């Protein structure tokens, strides 16, 4: 016989509407490590120039009534030049009218993460080319001696605490009070750092210490910050993680934060609304300026 049903529209299914989600699933990596570890400099103009001491003057022993030798300190400048980044997109006006969500808020949420990702790319991987806006990041701006090859093997699994003892021990000219930390991917942290820490710390809880430093983890007493632009799987001749006084040895110049603008005129004949997001910033991994072999930041790389 006939029976009402929720699965057949003509026998009652139309009376049971589909439930529409009240939230948007947003499963994506978080970025923004550059802003967490670098020295963030507000820029009042498109360029910023700051003095830096490169050598100290010296004291020497002199005899009574003898003339001392004159020496001068060495100085140079650290410069930030703001570059613009931009996103441009188009949204149909039907989508704006009919969407159950505020499309502008959704785009702003995506834009904020995409902007942080762009900054992390420049800060970590920048090689001075136009791809990175001319910015040189941690992967290319450090002295050649800063990229320390692991002692044995060529994989993550072969790395030992001895590799980190060497890298940390080679840090030079770290100013007193500067916070030394580690930047790496989440995968590297759990596959290498946590493995080594478990072997030496008897699984002590480190989460409270990490929160104290606004970090994602701890290793050998140092705060660890995740950056998913760093390697996420082992490979040879790979720059795995960076260790150093990032706030003392690098700058993120902020000329203007990300702004979002819309226009319903630009694509008038398509009945679309144009969305534009722009920002202006600069990256400078300047080190200590003293011609150091290693400097205040080092990097562990596979062989």
C-alpha cells in the first residue's frame, strides 16, 4: 500500500527540507610565523633606514704620558623597502544576493591567512628574486657557515641531539636577553624534535613552557614555532629548521596592513563585484653585520 516517505518527494519528502550548515568548514594550515618571531617595524614611509654597529672601538694598554692609538667604531645601515602584494578577484552579484553567509567576511578570512602565508614565504624561503618581491629570507640571507650539515646520515631519522648541540653552539653575537628559538614545520617537530626530546626528557610535559613563550612547542629549553613553508618531509640537502635570535637578527617592516576594497562598477557589464586586497611590507634578515662565520641564526640541513 501507499505510505508517506521522507525519501520520495511526491509522498512527503518535500516536507522535510535539507539542513543547511550554519558554519563553513575551514581546514587549512595556520601561518604568520614571521610576525611572531621577527622584529616588526612600523614604517612611516616606503623606506626605513636604521643604523647598526658593525665593529667596536678598542682599548689598549698605554704607558704614562704616552699617546694612545685612535680607533673608531664601525657603523652601517639596515634598510627596509616596502613592496606591495595584491589579490584581485570577482564575485557574481547573484552569489552576494543569495548566499546564506556574508561573502565579504569569508573573503576577508581567507585573505588574512593568504597574506600571512605570503609573508612567511618571503621571510623563510625568499631568495632575492621577483618571486619573493626581491626579499631574501632565512634560506638564502644567512652567512654560508650558518647552514650546518648534520653530523651523519642524510635523513631526518638520522639526526641526533648532537646535531642541535653543534648548531646552537655555533650561534654568534646573540645579544643579552635575546630569545633564541626554533622555526620548523609541525611534521619536523613531531618526527625529529619530539622524538629526540622524549629520549632525553622522559616525556616531561612541556606545554606550559610553550604557552609562556607563545610558542607551539619546546625543545632543549628553546621555544619552537611552526611554519608550514618549511620542509614537511625528509629529503637530501634540505634546510630543515632554523635556530637563533630572530627578533634581534631580522626585521619585518610593516608600511600598511592588509586592506580590502570592493567595486560594483569595474565589472559592470558582467554584473560582478570586484574584490581587491593589498598590503605593503618588507623583509630583511640582516644578521649582526660583523662578518661572522655563523651569526645569530643557524640552520640544520641534511647531507
